[in-house]
């Protein structure tokens, strides 16, 4: 009988140690859910807009899609499409500057891109329109990735 009481006391002690953490995690998850449902990205509305936008923007003719990823949170959403291409960066840059410029997008930046502090000749172009951003990334000639270009469609609540 004493062994049974000891087990009950151990269970009670364990439950008292775990309960505050479980309550904290539950509150965190509920607040996160509430925050997203009261944001402009409620029910992934902005992610759906990004999917539509990705269908409207032409893909460079030589691009072969490798993989797509997406994320959707209360304050931001992203659709990330990765491609492989033998195209020169300058040709891709001219194509998207023309195509996106004709659709009202403004080139906001062009930067060098590094891979773990190594310079393979990578570049990053960013086009903006309202709360939306389209980033075209080139990994560079020395990159060993399966994809060497990506087109990222991003929404941020500003």
C-alpha cells in the first residue's frame, strides 16, 4: 500500500512540474492563432494573393522549377520558387526589370549575395509594389545547389 501512495505522490509531483509548462504552451498557441485570425493574413488571405501573383508573373523561358516552399504567419507570408537555369544573370535581370516594370513594380535594390561568406557571384534583385515584394535571387556560378535561381513572392504587414 505504501508503494501505491509513493507512486501517486510521484505522479502528483510530476504533474505539478509539467502543468505550468503545458499551460504556457497552450496560451502561446491560442494567442498565436488569435493574432493570425485578427491580422490581414486571416485564413491565409495574403498567401493566396501571393499564389495568384505567382501565376500572373511570367517565368524566364529557360527556368526549370525544382521545388516550391511557402510560409504564412500573422505579419508576413512567402511563396518561394526555386529554379535551375543556364541563363546569364544579366539576361534574367533585364527580363524581370522589363516584365515587372511593365506591371508597375519598382526595382528597390540590387545586392551581392554571399553563401556562408563566400562570393560565388550571387545577386539579389528586389521589386516592390505596396506591401508586396518580389525578390529574384541568383546563387552564382560557383554554387553547388540543385537550383541556382529563386523567385520569392513576399508580403509583409508594415
